């Protein structure tokens, strides 16, 4: 950890610049360039600052340190790979059997942060990441094990009442679900996008939606990003936002000083009017697959929330994604001071103890 005065100065300078809509001052850049600790702290501050800078409408954008402005880039088609809901596993025994053990994280086994109001923003990061962390998984959920093949998912709860369910076989039984995700594409890059589900639709899927075992799913546009490695999880920040009548967005940044974002209309499933629960973590790369970490690997999934309620979130034992990892829930240390209501959950495939999570307002 860097000295507190370095972290504080770096973040304060960058936050002030963000509010002014400017880029990092040359003097600040020069200082960071001559001090590795200050450089790392400055980039961490930049990550926090760029996540607060709004995008300019629907589309795909990128930013690079030290700039605190987004520039538009061409969107690409998201991969047609389902990041399945946990309910889908009941009708897909083969995928369920491929999971490691019932106690590993994912496929319904997880901690989620629940608020009494409505969430407008959720930020997922990782703390206490093992210095020797490594991972292998199946690209797009099938085939041989490949290093750094995983997904990052910040998921909403399943919710009823979405207008997108109006033409379902039984609209009252239809549940909407929205995911903010990064996935690996098997090369040197990955994809950032949002995936939407209509669970138990049980009818011909709407135009542009794919069918999956009685459910329907579709994607937002995507942007191509440099592949994220397991070693970078300690510096990853994935941000999800939902705005009623506006755009939802997913952004990802890493400690190297790059950030990307994708936006899309909230009207796809109307998440902003229903979002009260967030599940965050690292899982298999789609199709109900698993992310397999190396021996004695540990990480702590941390979810920070902005919502209409200001108290600490409730920590609820539930999960929504059908993908998994080979880590177990374990005891989570108490959280220190946080800038917003936060939940954390520690996971390990080493020595574990009674599972717990930590929350703070």
C-alpha cells in the first residue's frame, strides 16, 4: 500500500481536474513519472475520477490516463454467448454437472448487496487479491482450459413487472434480468457490454433476441478492450449505472490507465425502476462454465453502491448468475471507511472458515 499522503494528494488533484472537465496537468504527470508509487496512486485516482465523468449519449467510448474525457470509438457486435441465469441450470444438467462442487461461488451460491431503495450505480472492485493469483477457463464456456478466460459480472436481481415481458406466454411469470459484463474472447482482447434476459418468457422471443431453454436474451453493443489478466484483478474497477428515461452504462478500467464504456437505453428492460440488488464477481466465461483459480488463491469482491437509500446494504445469501468459480465463500474481514455504502465478500480455495460478509454505510 502506498503512503497515505501520496494516495491523498494524487486523488485530490485528479478529482479536482475531473470536476473541471480538464485533463491531468503536465506538472502532475511529470511528478508521477519520476515516482513509481505516485504514478500508481495517480492512476488509481484517475480510475475513480473517470468513472464520474458522464459519457456523451448512447454508444461506445474509451479514455486513457491522464485524460479525463471520453472519446467515441466504433462499437462492435457483442459475442453471442449466453451468460446464463441460475434458473437455466435446472434444464441444462450437463452444464450443472460441469461445475466443481455445490459449495463453490456461482450458480446461486453467492452474497448479494440489497438496498431498501433503488440502485443507480454500482462499482465492483477486488481487494486482498493473492499475489500469485492465476486462472484458467473455457473460452466462451466450451473447449480446453485457457489462461485468463473468465467473465466479470455485475448483475441485477431477477425482477417482475418489466414492460419487455408484455408478450410472454404468461407475463406475470416472466422475470427480467440485466448484466454488466466483461468477457474474454480467446485472443489478446475481450468485450465489454450489457446482456439482458427475459426468464420464463415461454413464447417466440422478441425480434433481435435469442432463445435459450424457454428464456430470451440479447446484448447491447460492445466495445473491444485489451484482455484482462487474473494478475490485474487487484486494479480492476467495473462500474454499472442505470438511469430511468436515459442510458444505462457499463465501464471497466484497470490500473494501467485505460478505461472503456458502453451505453444503451434503459428502456430495454427498464432496470432503473426495479434495481435493488447487486451481485458482483469473477466467474466462468459464459455458458454456465467455471473460472478455475490456482491453488490457495484468495480474493475479496467489493461492491460499492449509490442508491436512493443511504444506509448500509443488506448482505443476502443469494446469487443470480449460472457461471461459477472454484472459490468458496469464507470469513470476510470488517471494512474500513468507505466513500459510499459497501458490501464485501471474501472467497478462497485455500483454508476457509465460516462464511460471512461485511457491510458499511
